[in-house]
C-alpha cells in the first residue's frame, strides 16, 4: 500500500501515515529502515498490520522524499 506521511516526531520516534485508502496508520521508528526518519509529505510504501489499538504501518519503504 502507498501513503503519505502526515507527521513524524523524530524525538518521540513515531507518527502517522495517511494511507491511499484514506485511513491513518501509526508508524514507529523501529519499523523504518536503519538510520531513516520520515518527514511530513514523504511518500511511502508499507504493509499494514492489525494491533489491539488499530492498524500500524510495517515494512516501510520511502518512495519519494519531500524536497525542502
């Protein structure tokens, strides 16, 4: 699935992705490739995983990095 990063707090290590299905997915830094952090508006590909608190994004790959 593809999505766009809504927000990601590097200090706290988590954020949310807006999936192409218009649902929000929690993302934690431990599910990102090593030494990678997300920025708002980055386009990513991920798999969704159901947890007891909702869905989260796992196996995340950055497709397009937002240019500043």
